[in-house]
């Protein structure tokens, strides 16, 4: 049911979604280069598998027990062949060095590539268990969804600055690029240039605590004009004085609660930084870094008790009454 709702949600955006994160169908330059190493490695190890497996099968068959064999008689014992020992030492060393060399070349090519002129900068910060996404040039903060323009002209890339606020996480959108870790007290960089519009699914690829598996990520690749519209919309602050009396009441309720210690709503007194920025909460497709599709009932259930959908997460249940819950949710739903 949730999957179906999520499906409806993503199709509403009009972008094809790539739910199967297949590294053999890369849609970005780094992913493409890494696929070549994967193919080479699979090719070499495939040949080793066939040779070794074939020799084992051949030996079992060739030297099987035949009628009339004397079971007490030892087979001829052979040891100490210099040629064979040198061969099975040198060949694997050569194979290992070929793979190291090819991998090092691709890693260097990706790392040393200078990003094209029109490069979007994004700061991605790992938290237990969600992704903070910041667009420093636009003063935009969002969470768990990275919007980037498609590389239609061959000169558009996105440069990611990866950091962590707590433990080691790892950024991985398999169709776009290999994994890069987000490490506390260290800044890592990577770049991507998705060549096709669509929604690409990713996740945290480094065990980071109880909800590691629910640290999901969507990369929304949009045509440049749609991305521009999105980022302009995200840069807008929330309404300081909502006209709708229900929403105004909900805003007061929200601001009177501990919500504001962790969440920011730009343009209001909510300035927390520990949890996701909620300024444009309703523009996102999921709640809780991918655990629930965004809709009224899920949002209400989530605020009522986040521990139910995401046990161990750092958002507590505020123990609100039904009426308070309705007010807070009606305010959150005004954050578009
Ligand atoms: Cu973050 Cu695993």
C-alpha cells in the first residue's frame, strides 16, 4: 500500500523513476567510468572461475574411482614443481596489479576532473538518519531529496561537498556514481552529471546505527528550467503571518512546542538545526528519509509518534492531544 502511494506521488511530478538501482545502467560520467572497471573485474574473475571450476570438475571426473581399483593403494605422490609454483604466484600478482592500476587510473580521472564552468554546489551533511541538503549559492536547505539539473549540454555538473555531523555515513546513488563516505571532521568531495531527467533512488551505504536502513535518498534530476523554478521556490521563506486562521493557530501551537529547538522554518521563530528544515516540507515526497510517503494521514501518524514508523530515531513523540495534533499538522501542511 505504501509502495503504491509512493508510486502515485512520484508520478505526479512527471519524472520517470528509477527504482531499480542498477550499477550496470549508469546515467552519469563517474558511474559510466566505474562500470568499465566492474566489467573488467567481472570478466577476469569470470575467466578464473571457469578455469578453476573446470579443472576441479575435470580432475574429479578423470581420477574418479573405477571398477577394479584397489582402494588400499595410494595414488602417486607429486611435489616440488618450480614451474607450477612460479606460475601460480606470478599470474595472480599480475592480475592484482592490472586491477589496481586500472582502478587507480579511474579514481584519479574522476577525482582530478575539473568541474565544468556551470557547476552547481551542494553541501550534503549526514545525520543519524537523514540527509541535510544545502544549496549555499541559493541559501536553500532541504532534506533527503537532492534536486539537480540534468546535464543536457554536456557542461552541467553538480559538485557535492560531503560532511557528517555524527558518525560515518556513505552517499550512494548506484546509477549515478560509486559510494563516497561522509566522515565527521573531514570534508569529502565528488561530482555527478546525470544525463537523463528522472528520480534516482539511493541510500546510506555505511552502517550508521539502528535506522541505517531507513536513511534513504532521492536524487531528482530535472530539466534546467524546472530546477531553476524549484530552487527559486525553495528560497522563499514561509508565511510569517498566515491568513488562514486554522493555520495561524497551528503555527502558534508549533512554535510553543519543543519542535522549534530542532527544526527550522525560514522566516519564523523556528530556528533549530538538529532536525530537517521544514520550510517547504510539503514539497518532499517522503517523511522520515523515505520511511513513509508524504500524505495527510502519514504526516499525522508521524508527528503523533515518530518511534512507531522509525524506532530509535531522535524525534520524540510530543504526546499531543488529537486537537493539538490536528493544529500542528494543518500548519505543517501549509509549508509548501
Ligand atoms: Cu547513514 Cu548508514
